[in-house]
C-alpha cells in the first residue's frame, strides 16, 4: 500500500513540475487583467509537415493571438492577427515537442482573454524512401500480406498486430513500370492512424508497382517497433473476347438470321455499400449484352473473405440485393453472374451462364444503436442521401421486401 501511494504521489509531483516548467506567454505591460472569456485550445491533427489547432470562439473577440513554445526558444508568436478559430502551424521540426496557447483580443490595448490551456504535441518523423523504425526494434506487424482476392482496380491489405499496438500507420510508394518512385505518402485522414489491421487501396492502376509499409502505434499515438513491408505489381487485365480468324477462300458458311446457340453473356460489374447493419449490392444489367430476346436471372453468392466456399444467396431477376443475414464486423466477399434463358421458339430450354464478376469485399457494419422508431423511414432517408447511385437502383430498393430483419431495425 505504501509503495502504491509513493508511485501515485511521485507521478503527480512530476506532472506538476512539468506543467510549472512551461510558463504562460508574456503580456504587454498595459494588459494586466483579462476581461474576455478564456478559450479552450485543441490539437486536431499532426504530421511531419504541420500541426492543426482549433479553439472555441471567444465572445467579444475579433482577433486571436496564437503562440508556440519550445524549451530551446521559449514562447514565440505564430500569428497574432487570426480572424478565425483554427490555424495550421507549418514551421515545425520532426521530433521536436511544442506547446501552444491562444488568446482572444479586439484592438491593441483593448479587452483580451486569458491564455488558453497549453496542449502539447511531438512532431512525428518524416518518412524517407525507406521508412526507418523507431523505439523497440524487435517488434513489427506480422503476416503483412496482399490478399489473393485483390483485383485490377483495388488492393486488399491485411496484417497482424502485437500486444500494445492499438493503431497503425500505413504508407505507400509507387512507380509505373521501371520509372522513378513517386515518394512515400500516408493513407488515412486526420492523424492518419488506422484503428483496424486491414485496408483496401483503391483505385490502383494496372502496370504500376506499389510498395507498402506499416508500423504500429501505442495508446498515446506514438510509433512502436519496426516497419513491415509488402509490394504488389498490379497486373494488366487480359483482353476480352475471342479474336476473329481471317476468312479463308474455302469458307462457305452463311450466317443465319436466328442464332443456333445463345451467345455467352459478358462479365457483370458488381458494386457494394454499407447501409445500417446491412450491405446493399447492385450490378449493371447492360453488362449481359444479349438484348431483349432473353430472360435474365442473376446468381449472387457470398463467402467469408478468407474462403472460396461461396453460398448462393439470391437468384432474383432484378439487379439489386440487400443482405441483412450477416455478422457485424465480419469481412465478406460477393460475386454475381447472369443466367440467360432464350425466348426463341426453337430454343425454348437453352440457357447460358455468364462468367462470375470480380469479387468485391466489404466489412459488415454494426447495428444502428439505438434503432430508429421507424426503420422504413430511416431506410428511405438513407436511399435519398445516395445521390451517386443510379436512380433505377434506388427505386428498386425502396420497395425491398424486408422480413423480420431490417438494416435499420433492432437485431
């Protein structure tokens, strides 16, 4: 008990000593008492090239004075005439620690606020053409791999973390053919830290080589361990169709007006999107290329992303489907193909099956909590917001026959 108390007291003393060691920014002699409300300052983003800061609007203030502190140079003015409530400080050095303070004011010598709180940030290192590890050299994400189900337009990446890793930073470098590397850039928005150990890079370009690097971050957002690497050269798709041989002098066949066999349907283009706790899928009917002399049905299959054990989940004659029989936070893959039935009288039973579409991958979302009181109204509102979806797809889904399970209902 005494030892625990000693540790707690020591931690508190160290925290107080650190805080006391950072003085507040200086004031002009004429400004001795603050009369405007004290703002709250927040760091909302950081990278090797800058720090993004935001603060609450101070009632009565028309300008803001932003200062930065380093232990080597003390307090300096970043900008003392800011009219908004945010600023990006770009004059930073990787590895350096900065403290910030902001104050609202009106005119020189007029009313001003107290200095805000003093948030601290350490600038992360700037990656080089080969990211170098920091901290623990014996740890790195393992089993960093490109999924075998990656396509000509997307690359699916997966890796395993280790104890203490709560986030990851993922970078990519690319070059076309044997050209020069473009330089490393980081995936993700804001801080760029990913909370999951998977990422889909899309779109990618056939014929381009992509080099990926991933490193773990701890609970404080600091990097731990070494980089792990994997590369992929996106293949070019094979030419579609069958080359037509040149006619020979002995050719005597004459095409007839009615085919004797149904042409093979072409590959469908499958699309996906999360909706509530379900997944919406749609595909292009025009991809069949068979015209109006055939009746279509579509076979849609689903499997876990790690398996090729597909299960047929729909054989409807419409090119949309809403999948709600899925497990939250589980990654699935889907594929679809067209089945064409001839309407010609002399070919009443002949059918053709098209090739399977390229698989698409999606992580099943969690349930909507709390569920809305009117799930169907929530569904219609969601559809209305999908302005980039084809109108015929939206209309087909408005009347979707949901049973006991609804993507916006209680699961």
